[in-house]
């Protein structure tokens, strides 16, 4: 939920600490997903998607990627 919340546009007058929240959450997810990728690589487990896209891509980009994966 935290990562999904980072994808929205928020007026800083409404949520003055949002930028700090977003930075913390995105940094945490980058660390966690990198650990998952490393573990998958060490065990030879193929990943069908670039996990860090969940952090860096917009919700629209993620939606297009998910639709394309679903069609396969």
C-alpha cells in the first residue's frame, strides 16, 4: 500500500511530509527488491519482469506492462 501511495500526486499543502514519506518508501523497496533479485539470481530462478520497475515506473507504465504480460 505504501508503494502504491507513492505513485499519486499530492499537494504539499495537504500533506507536507509526503516527500519524505515517498523517499523513505521508495528507498526501502529498492533495497528489498534488489535483495529478491539477488536471491533469484543465486538460485537460478528466472524473473519474468524487472522488479525495480515497480518502484521507478508510473502507474500507467506498470499497467501497460501488466496487460502485456497477461496476454502472453
